[in-house]
C-alpha cells in the first residue's frame, strides 16, 4: 500500500513539474512576441492533446505547443452535426460568468427585479454614452420583467476622462442608484470620495473580459452582447418570455 501511495505521489509531482516547465517555456516564447506580455494561465487543452490554452493578463487567449514554438491566435472551432461550436468563445464566456458572479452587489449599482427574479444582467456602462442612457431608460421595463440589472463602470475614454471622475462620484455616492440615474439624465452629482476606486477596478476587469465599448451586456451564461438591445429582444436572449403588463 505504501509503495502504491509513494508511486502516486511521484507521478503527481512529476506531472506538476512538467506543467511548470511547459508554462515557463510558453511564457518565455510569449515574451519574444512582446516583452510587455504576461501569461496569467497555461493549461492543457481538453479537445486537442499536445495543445495548451494560454490566457494572457490582458484576457486575450492563445493556443500553443508544449515548447511554445508554435502558437495560434483566434477561435478554436469544434465541428459537429449541428454546426460549429466556438470553444474559444465558450471559454471566454465561462471566464466572464465566474468573474462577474464573484462581485458582490455592494460593489456594483443594482436595480432589482420586481417580484420574482428571473434573471440577472450585468452591464458595463459609461454615463456619457448616448446608447447607455437609452438603455437606462428601459431598465424599469426590465425590472418589471423580473430582470435585475447590475451596473459596472467602464469609462470608454479611459480613467483620466472627465466621465471617469464623474462616475467615481456616482460609485461613491450614498445612494448609488439614484446618483447614476441623475448622472445619465445629465444632472450633476455631488463630489464624493471613497477608499476603493471601484471605477478603475471595473474598467480593468472590463478590458480583461473583452469589453470594447458601452453598453456591454453580460448574460447570465457569460455571453456578451455589445451595444443597445431593445427590451423584447433582450428578454428573448435571456431565454425568457415577456410578462403581460
């Protein structure tokens, strides 16, 4: 029994060492592409033996051989009788879902569902974005449909833009939901400060999750829908049926 346990430990340790060697080799090759690039994660691809999934700190994904000599950038597709499945986007969706689920309500701005909650929609927003304002006008309709909307900050012109500072005031306000509605209506929001810069945190998260513009709607399964979407279409995308008024 002891011999079996020892053999198992040796096998596990050797596997761990091999995984570390692969990660180091791939990281070194990525540096040759651009010294500024940093690898956040390397793991064996479940679909293709010998291929490794590489996630950069920027959120971008690559595929590489164990020695890092060959790399692929783009989508990995699995062809089935029903068509193509984008495995790369599926992995991105899982990353988004896990990251957003981990953020508590007190760090975002929440407009809760009325009655039974049927879905939660995370939205990266910018108070200066016209289509964000248009979307916000329809949030009450989404709430009536049982959809909770959670807003995350994404100042599309960067953290030094005036909108970013205004959003900091919103995110530090005592009543964040009221302040956000006022800001999106073009009203001034009282200057506020808080210990943690949630706007910067959420902006950086948005970049890692692939957000390039606002509004960016994140469905419960991690799929991202860029841009404004009317309520009826959004309800369908959420897999729900419209409630009667």
